């Protein structure tokens, strides 16, 4: 069914202070649109929500076995991580196994996404390097893919480099979308991000959740990535992050991934479906609120105790002195 | 004239990635609504945009003279400052003059609003205290008001404390709004924030810009606060902040103040008017974009070289490697 966009209200002192509009789609692994809210045909940049698809070619070509990547290392290929010490150490181990170094990365450098990790780093008299970039795990996978393809890694972030061309071809098959004339842009980490309809993004993750109609190699690769992330949810994001917390709560039944500007995807094997959504104004707080509501809507949360999920269904807002000021609630 | 809401587009790779809706009003000092966009009658929390009004009673009662506050110190009473060393030192000086201490504050403690100031603080092995709270200047003014009123400062953030009652009475006169039954909430810093229509918020700042119909004492207080902030714009916000940069560019012709959840006000003496706006989803990036467009709209920016303002009219978005990815543009 087609519905109007979803709405998230941010309240304060009993009235609505701010409001967000969100479009969303639920797609089956056979490509059926089961439910939709808002305009799902206009183009959306998936941003980091698509990272598992960017890692897929590397895994499918046997990258994990070739470089003896651990479950944590496979998981962080799909991550927007917090730059906490465990994340940085994991990516460093991957570089060691790839016989590569931090200077081979082309993702750029930023302070850890988790600001407290930045304060801790600075407190040790250190500054961040490219390992702290929230995309460094993805970029380790891209360096690995260059090796599997037998090409120099230099320029691997450029759209015409064999690494990105291989990734685009794999994504095009999963999303069933032709990127030939699609708008694209360097993402935050300089690798390309291609725009596509939300439905095609959802379709890719429905097939990822339930890959039985894909080739044997791709089925195995999807399962390897899915299992690694849901078993190692800390590597996918980190302390205090919705992806990590919610994947822990949902006990391997759902693969979750955020993307910049309010994108979120959920892949749900036992229902052979995926949820894809985008907050029109880019707010992550609204994307998380709607994701919780839609996970409830499809029934995958029914095994979780209500009191655990209540804090995600109605997020309590507190000020610096821990006084309650309002809430974030999806109006679904 | 009444218009539909303003729209801000955030683009990436040539298409719109995210979009914001903003309501705004331009009000004259005599209360005439000169122009409006969107629903200006629903209630809005002004948040920190109203800080000059919260400081008004203290200044009007002679607080600046009594405690020999400098121009910088008067300015920071109206600030949401970055917590940079200059801000912290200024507030410490105010506490010294008030014979008060950091523990008298009831605003709570947070890491500096400017994250780089937090890294620097941590690099020195320090943690933030209440002086770093972006509202600490306002709270110094509130401690001063308690002294002027001859009441103990303890509990000065509570809605029924004489300090907040005096502030509410002054704001009610300036906004011409009865807060008796208005929704309210503790703000981020625990002092109350009362909701009101956007027009009443704009009216207060139009009268602040052009106070000739107010009492002599209030006229003088408005002028004292206006002059201090526009002459010391660094104290109002800090490095890299729109308020500070734009007040410098506009050379004392406009008083600007941001509030949380996408609120902005501008007071413009030579036009005897004010602009008040609120981004419906709370995004500051959109509020800033619309403020630039409306400052252009009223003609107050015509003396500024086009190339200086162009970067505010169309904000270029760059990634971690400084590659251009898109822009933020108001569709006014």
C-alpha cells in the first residue's frame, strides 16, 4: 500500500517543537513493494547505507579467505564506525594483512565520529589519521579489492578506477539499477555514491537478506557479510549508536545500516524483506525513530520485551542537567 | 504579504539530496507584519535567540554599571558561545566582579560547542566546567540580576524564582505576549524557555532595534546590549560561527542571534524592523541560509561586496578531502 510520508515529532514542554518528514519503502526479495510512504521514485543517495554492497565484490571474490580477515574485520568493511580504539586497531590489522599502510588510504582524515573518542585521543597528545575516518574499514576492503583485481590501488576512489567499476557493476546487479546515467558525487570519504530510487536500494538489501535466487558465490558472500555484521555489531558503528544497540537487541535477526542525510536500511532474512527510508531533511534522529516504528510494523520486534524497545519508540530528550525536556516520536 | 514557507535545498552531484521548510516573519517596531512565510501563528520556542531579552532586565536595572562589566562582558550575556578560551576568561572575569564562583552556576556542564576547543582542552589534560557551557554568559547575567533584586541566587533557574519572574515580565512587555498560560520547558541550560508565536518574537527584536517608544531606561538598555554585541561579535558566538561572521560583515547594522532547533532573529535599527524565523525540522544550516536571503530581501546587505556574501548565499559543501560535493541554497 502507498501511504503519505511518515512524520516524526520532536516535542518540548508538551507541544511540537520540530517536525520531520520521512519516505520509506518495504520491499520483498522478489522485488514486490509491500508498503510505501511518500515519494519512493525520486532519486536518493544511499550514502553509507550501501556499504555492504560496496564490500560485496571483495568478499565474493574470496577476499576474506585470501587475507584471512576475521569476523570483526569483515564487519568493519560495512561500517560507519566511531573511530574508537577497537575500530582503529581492527582496521590497522587489516592493513597489516593487506601489506598496505595508512598512507595508501584516500578517504581523508577526520576526528572520530564519537566525539568522546576524539577527546580521549587529544588527551593522549594524539591527532587522528585516516584510520579514524568512519569509512576506513570500507576503504580497507577497497584496497583489498584492488589486490584481488591485480591493479595498483592508487586512485581507487575515482569513478573510473577498476575498483569502483567492479563495485558499481555488483551494486547495479543487486539494486537492479543502471548507474550509467545516474547522478553521482564523491561521498564524504571521496569514493563515489550513486543516486537511485529508494525502492532499488531496498531491493538490494531484500536480496541481501534472502539471497536464494543469486549465484552460489554471491549467496555465500551475502551470508558472510550479514553474519559478520550482526554478530559483531560494535564494529558496524560503536558506543551509543543506534545500529549497534538495535542489532544487539534484535539478536541477529536484522542487519541495520545508517547513511548520511537521514538514510537507513534494514535487511530481515526471516521475513525475506528489507526496509529503506530517507528523512527528507537529512535528520538521523528522525530516521532512527521511523526505523524503530517500521521494525515494529513488520513484526520483527515482537520477541523483544516492551520496556527495552520503549526508549527507542519514544526517545526521551534531556538537557545538560538531565532534566527531561521532550521526546522524539514517530507518528506512524 | 503572506507567502508559502521558504525552502532550502541541499544539493549533491547536481540533484537535491535534502530539503528544509522554514517559516519567517518580518515585523516593524510598531508591530506591523511586513512580510511572512508559512504559519507564523503557531507557537515556537525561541530558545537562545531570546537571550538579549533575558539580559534586558539586568542591564535596565543598572547591572553593567554596578558590576563594571566591560563591553565584551555585556555582549556575552546574550551569547551562545563556543567555549573558546576567550569566552571562558570573560565569564570568569564576570564571576569575579559578581563575587560569585563557578559552583553558583546552575546551567550544567558540557564540552565546548566548538569541538576543536574541546580537543584543545583535553590536550591540556583538562575537562570542561560550567564556564564552558555556551550559556554561561547568560547565567552570569542571571546571577547578577539576583544580586540586583537582593535575593539569594540559589534556584535562579526555576520558573518561580524572582530572577525568572523578573525576566518573564520584561520579555512579556517586549514580546507583548502573556506567558501566564504559555507552554514552557527547561532549556538546555535549565532556565525556562516559553513558547510564543514567531511574530511576537520578531516584535520584541524590532522594538529592541528601534526602541524609541519604550521607557528611557529601557531604550538605554536596548542600545547598550545592541552596541555591545555588534561591536563584540566574537563574544556572541565565536570562531567559524554565522552570527559572528555575519555581524562582522554587516558592520554593526544588524544584531543576529541563533536559537536551538533552527531559530534565528535579526534586529535592524536603520530599517526599524526585525526578522524572526524557524526551520520546521530544527536544522541550523537552513536557518542560516534563509537568514542570508532575508537580509538580502530587506536590502540591508546592499553595501557589502557581492563576493563576500556569495559564500553565504550558496554555501559550498566539501568532503574530508576538500572535494566539492554540493551546496546549500535558499529558494526564496
